[in-house]
C-alpha cells in the first residue's frame, strides 16, 4: 500500500529514501517512544505513591505522640479542675495528721502568672518548731499527694542543737489556680466598645 502512494507522489529515488527513513523513524518512535513514556509516567506515579505512603506512616506514627500529649494536657486540666483549698487551713490539717505544730503562717497576696494571666499563684509561708525529720518528710509527702496543684516553693531546715531529731522548718507553699475564661458573648461585648 505504501508503494502505490509513493508512486503517485512522483518522488525521485533520493526523496523516496528520505521518506522511507522518516517512516522508519516514526515507526521506531511509536514502537519504542510510547512504552518509554508510559514507563516514565508509571515511575513518577510510583514515587508519588511512595511519598504519600511515607507521609501516612508519619501521621500514623505521630498519633501515639498526639495521644500522649492530649493525655498530659487532660491530666493537667483535671489537676487544675481540683481547686486548692485555702493554704493555711489545708497546711494546718496536714500538719495535725502528722502530729506537727504549726507556730505561725503568713499568707501572701495572689499573683497572676503566665503570658495570658490564666493562672494565679497563692503563697503561704509556715513555720514548724521542734519537728522530727520523719514527720516533716511525711508532711511534705501528704502535700504532694493531695491531688491539688500545690507546690513546695521554699524549704529551709535548721537543726536544733539541744535536742536530737528536732528541727525548725520554714516552708513556703504555693497553690496555683486556673482562672475561668469569660464566655464568648462577654468577650465579644468587651471587644465592641
């Protein structure tokens, strides 16, 4: 079929040879070029799929970390949900349980803390006279295990010279309270003066 077409075009032998070479080149491009193009497209898609799988694996691996972070955040939130009682009374009660006498306590004013002032710190300093070390240790442990956001921020222990296992202790205790965020409606009213 190609021969009669070439005969009709009245081509000289040189032009026929060039048209034949062009036909062979087109045939090679079709036979070799299309598979190469398809193969390169498939390889590109495979690399895209591999990248997507790597991203999904990273997300799956991060889920455990996110759960851990959320659990820590929930633990902190639940700890601050349990508001600390007035410190002087609380410390007096804990000291009585350990048979320790508090000689005096001094409450300090509340101080807002944090960048957004979401928390307030209440601080009380108490003095223990003639306390045994075991009783002091149990007293500190009872403060720690109270479940309230309370921290021993200052501890000064002086040995009494005249008596064995007798100490004078100055103890600074801080309680942290989370301030409730105002409802959204109040925020909007404050922003629209």
